[in-house]
C-alpha cells in the first residue's frame, strides 16, 4: 500500500528503508562471518579480523533499526541513484574478492578511485584523493594499529 499523495507507481520511502536495512544487515552478518577467516599472527592481541567485526556490529544494529523503524515522508530513489548505489555495492563486493589476491594497495586504490568517480569527481581528483586515502589507510592499519594487511604478490616487507 502506498502513502497518501503518492502515485500508484511510486514506492514509499519506508519500503526503501526496509530494503536497504535488509541488504545492510546481510552485509553485516557476512562481514562478521568472513572476518573469522583472517588468520591472526603469533602473539597478536588484535588480529586483522577485528576491524570487520567492529564495523559489522554497529552496521547490523543500524540496519535492524532501519527495518524496524523506517523513515517517514521519503520517496524511492530515482533510477540514476539506484544504479549508482547498486554499482557501489557491486564494486565493494568485487573489492572484497580481489583484496587477498591483489593485495591491499592496488585493490584499495582501484576501489576508492572508482567509488569517488561514481559520485561525480573528475579522474584527476579521484586519482589524487584515492591515492592519498589508500596510502593513509595502509599506514594507519599496518603501522599505527599493527594490523597486517594483504601485500601485493611478490612484495614482502
């Protein structure tokens, strides 16, 4: 049933919120489950699976909230926005699959640059910001937090 004032073809924002909540909840559960496959180094208190678990808990809680209490007076996103959101989800799924075989730096650089481009930035801005963000995240996780990230094949430092 649609909200008052909506055309019969339009879908309520509450339905959109619930769909987004279910998708995000599935992603949170998947991230939690997949995080257990990351091996912890000998003597490491916090292994590489800690970060996905830390992200998946609030993500799952917020997703459940969206399902239980969706927003009001919202409309279903337009076609272009839906395609952009779908492309972002697909890109993040592909990123997860290529992270281990390619290593953190190249996989993250490509993913971040494409995500930035997806939201309308120029190639030059996307490359500059993507490189800066990728290197910053690498330095943060690898050296500041001591969480080893997958290296590029043939690169062992």
